[in-house]
């Protein structure tokens, strides 16, 4: 391996420390404790793990955590009513409704019911519009984490060629907007892109957000490029024993690390940054709500 390994786990720990320091200051100087409400509908096992981790890390940062677990058959109207209650609760500065939601609930309607000022996931249509027009917004956590790692590694990104693989509303599109905001030249690739390999070979920065295990091989990577692997894919790992699995990204780590200048591992790259950025967004939302100067280094 020749590439620098970008340690998202360690960087996320420094972000969480910064968050905790700001929380202490908010408590001591203003008598305010930032609060994050997380709503989980149903029993999806992966979502349960995420929600548990979010609650634990929220507490560890000194913030209040409010968890609302609703049954799978919760009527949409009940969920909307809960969101409205949280919108009006002054102890709640951030609201996150864990996705995916059960099929009978209109996720867009729920997201757009969240007070945009408390929308710490940055998925509300108003925040999407603000980000798209280069205005101050709540920034989706995963792309925010990717950008923080890129800034930390590169300093300025101005003029660099960036290729984002994937055009989802939660990763690919906001990532592209953020990179445009950094004055990168941005290409967004997707399943209809004609020559993905050639497109990726142009990139100084590759963001892979596809959901296909180890799809990007090393020979697609321009020598010295920075590779940010967002993908989280569980694959069989017979070498660990029968029925065992392991996590891999969307990039083939071994071959990409031979060519890239820097690369994030999976696990231990983008994943830990996502929750750290959720905490950061909650502090940012709290400061904005109170008219207090925003902490530096926690948003863009
Ligand atoms: P989506 O399924 O919503 O989007 C996947 C995107 O990849 C789509 O735009 C799709 O194109 C594109 N795509 C699919 N196949 C190909 C292909 N063969 N070539 C090029 N593009 C392709 O996924 P998400 O954006 O939600 O997530 C992507 C990955 O990131 C997943 O592995 C997910 O688990 C992970 N993730 C990780 C997070 C973290 O915290 N680390 C947070 C969020 C997601 P098209 O639009 O044309 O269908």
C-alpha cells in the first residue's frame, strides 16, 4: 500500500471532542444543553444499531438525547404529529427521523414537516435549496464528513477535478454541491454513465457512493488521487468461519491503495464521521436557534 490511509475514526474522535467542548461552553456560558431527538419507526436491525450509536454518542458529548421508538404499523398521521411536537419543543434543537421508513409512510412528507432549523440531516427541501444556491444551510452529515476529511487532507480543493459516483439525494447530490462550493470541477456519475472507468480516471478526488461491493478497481484511479469510499457493503467472509461476513466499501481497497495518494478505509473511514457530523450539526442548530456565534470547524 502506498496511499496515505485517511483515518476517519480518529478524525471523528477529534470532531466529537470539539463538539463536547462547545457543549460545555453552551452550558456554562448560556445555560443551554443542546438536544437531539431521534425517531425510529419499525424494527429494521441496521437502523436499530445506528439509533443506539447515535444516542450513546449524543450522551457522551454532553447533549440530551431523546429517543422515540414507534411500532412498524404507526400511522403516518401519528408520526407527523410527533414531528410537530418535537418542532415545538424548546429542549430539542435537532430532529432526525431514521430512514428507511415503512412503505405506508411518505418519507418526503415527514422530512418536509421537520422544522428546517432543526433538520440536522439536511434533507428538508429548504435546506436542499439553500445548499444548492450556496447559502448557509444544514448540511447532510455524510457529505459533510467527506468534505471535512478532504479539507483536512488537502487544505484547499479549488480547481481540483472531482468525480462523485452516485446521485442519491442523501449522498451523491449534496456531495457534488459541496465540492462545487469548494470550486472543484465536478462530475456526477451514475448507473447510466457511459464510460465510468475513463470518467473516474480524470479525477483528483473520487467519491464512491454506490452500494456495490468493491466496484471501483485500482486501475480506474489516477495516480495520487484521493479516494473517499462512502459505500458500506456486507459480504460473505468464509475465511472467518461459516456464515461470517465482513464490511467492504465500493472501492477495492487493496488495488486502489496501490495507486491513490490517499484513501479512506471501510470500516473506519466515512462511517464514524457521519455520526460525528450529526452531533456537530446539532450544536450548530442550537447556536443558530439561540443567536449565539457558531462554533468554528463544525460546519462549512
Ligand atoms: P443509493 O442506492 O440511493 O444510490 C446509489 C447510486 O449509485 C445511484 O445514483 C445509482 O445510479 C448509482 N449506481 C448504481 N449502480 C451503479 C453503477 N454500476 N455504476 C455507477 N453508478 C451506479 O445509495 P446511497 O447514496 O444511499 O448510498 C450509497 C452507499 O453509501 C451505500 O453503500 C450506503 O450503504 C452507503 N452509505 C454510507 C453512509 C455512511 O455513513 N458511511 C451513509 C449513507 C450511505 P442511478 O441513480 O442511475 O440508479
